[in-house]
């Protein structure tokens, strides 16, 4: 399994790794944490735990979130309803850069592409969800989902900020 490319941002340093990690840009730290999660979820004990939980009626969404909408520009929307942090709507912006083979390369040379992802919190409270449901996008599916989430807010007044 490959989870990263390029130089390692942290190397074994006799206990100074934590300080190096703290000094990294937050975006780099998130990428490191995601890579660690990706590696961990592939371990046999975790896969067995998830499989057994699903067999006993636990919903897959407990372990993996599903996107609630998207558009033709490569933007996906993800909803989180967590008992600790409340309702959240995130936007994932996917950008794919295609590199054409250089001139003089033999026919059939591979076209290379790299994909980057940018995540943004779109809505974290009632007012922000209302804004999304009205003006966020031409995406009717997203507007519908934001309105549905607002109804959930109304049923849970303790989460309304």
C-alpha cells in the first residue's frame, strides 16, 4: 500500500520527532495523520473488527462516511453528525492535473496525472446550513440535503448555535 510520495517529513530522531511534527504546517500534519489512518485500517485486526461489527448490525456509516452530493466541477460534499461536535458539512475539492508526454516520446507513452484534495468546512451551525441551502451551489441535491439537515437541527435544539 502506498500512502505518500517524496521525502519523509519525519524521521527517527531519538525522541525529537514530536517537536519536528509540531513545527510542521498543519496541512502536512493532517496528511501524515491520514496516512497513518490509511495504514492502520488495512491491518487485519481492524478489518476483522469492522467485518464482525457489520455482521452484528452496526451500520457501515459508523466506519465510513458517504458523500451527500457533488457537482461536475469535482466538488463533493460530506455530512457529519457527531454527538461530540454536532452537525458539520464539508466540501472536498478534487483537482486532477494531467501531464502530457513530452514530444519525441514513443507512441503509447503514458499520460501522467496527479490528484490533489482540498477540504473545507462549509457549515458548522444553523445559520451556515441555512446559507448553504439557499445560495451555496446550483447543485439541487446539495440544497436539498442542507434543507434536510436544517430540519434535523430543528428537532435537536441543543445543537443549534
